[in-house]
């Protein structure tokens, strides 16, 4: 009975998650590949960090789906997976790629103000540190908390920038929404992992719209 | 602000150099190119080395041994895409 109930409850989520992941990962990778030519032509630092953001986000969403698949396999089919395998995917890979993505996107907009000698080295060190701490200490909330701190840093930097230039940026709002949806998506991997499916779908639809708007802006200039 | 300006100028200087070459039927000697580009000789040398190294222009030598600079496909593509590149940088505030 429990098995039937779990099966009945979980299956639609898996389908929703699969569809959502395919759309988001495709959009992220398309942004990465579409900006290749203008980066090759200019070697512009801002373009470099902008495009790798979407490569890392695509990978983070992909590993997030794999983590979720493990949870669902365990619940639905009672398939035992050693916990360290799940931790590698959910904490290490998801933590690493998403931290790299958040840091890259933030840096792409502030690199003119904040000159760092080897930004990728620094970002890798931060991302590895965060994913290692999350992996060792396990509480899922630690990963969410560290990403929320990074998000706050992004908001402060952007607010400082826009306050100085005295203009509001539609792009800034898009980025903040994009990050927020990512953090909401991380909750799904946590202990209280399942939001009501209607809320989850609503979040996912809005997050697809946000990425689609970014993608549309990219294609406008990369014909 | 200075750094933004420098970066924008860099893309613009590259565009200007490539445009001058194209305007001269895609073949110009380095000395007149230096003159038309309005750069110091040191800056010009740096830009030219970069453009040669990255394959935007190539050097050709005629039968009399005179050197000319000519655009490569990549150089033409840069000219073609320049406005889109600026639009992209502006759109995403990069």
C-alpha cells in the first residue's frame, strides 16, 4: 500500500523534474554555445564570465536532477544507494557547480570595479571549500546558507553599483530571480524535500520564463 | 570608470584598425596604417602584434619585398559583428 502510494505520489514529480531539467539545462548550454563566437572575437572578460556562468548552472541543474533521481529511486523502488554516492552528487557536484556559477555571474558584472588577479583560481577555491564543508558536515542547510550568503553579496554589490549609476536594471532583477529560484530548487534536495507539487511547478514555470528571457536577450545579439 | 573606458576603447581601436585596412581595399602598409589609426607607435605595435597573433590580420609580402597587412576571415567577422558585440556588452552590463 505504501509502495503504491509512494509510486503514485512520486512519479509525476519525476516527470516534472525531468522536463524542467531538460529545458533549463538546454537553455543554459545554448546560451554558453551561442556566446562562443563573440567571446572568441573579443576575449572580453565580462563575456567570458557571463558565458561560463551558464555552463556551470547547466551542470548544477543536471547534477541536481541526478541527486533527485537517487532520492526518488530510494523512495519509489526501495533501491539502496550508499549515502556517500548521494552526497557526492548532491553536496559536492551541485555545490561546486552552482557556487562557480553564482561567483562567475557576479564577477561578470563587477569585474571592472573589482580587479582580481586570478579570479577562476579564487572561485574554484571558494567553490571547493563550500562543497567540501557541505560534503563533510552533511547538513543540507549549510549549502543553502552558503549560497544565500553569496546571493546577499551579489545583491549588495549590484545595489551599490546601481545606486551609483542611479538607474534600475531589469537585468539585475532577472539575475536575482534566477538565483532565488536556484536556492528554492536546492530545498528540494533537503530533508523536507518536497514542496506541494503545484507550488513547485509554479516556481519552475517562472524560473523557465526568467531563463528564457535571458536566452532571448542573448539571441538578439548573437545572430 | 577609467577601466570601463579603456576596455571600450580597446574594442573600438581594434574596430578602427580593421576598418582602415578594409577601406584600403584590404591591403595597406604598416606605416600608413599607423598614421590613420591615430595611435602612438608603441600602442600601435602592441595592437598590431595582438591582431596578428589572434589571426585578425595577416602580413603578406609582394614580389618587391614590401610588407602589406590584410584582413583574415576572422578580421572581417569582427567588423561584421562589432555592433552586435557592443549591443551584447551593453545589454548584459558586462
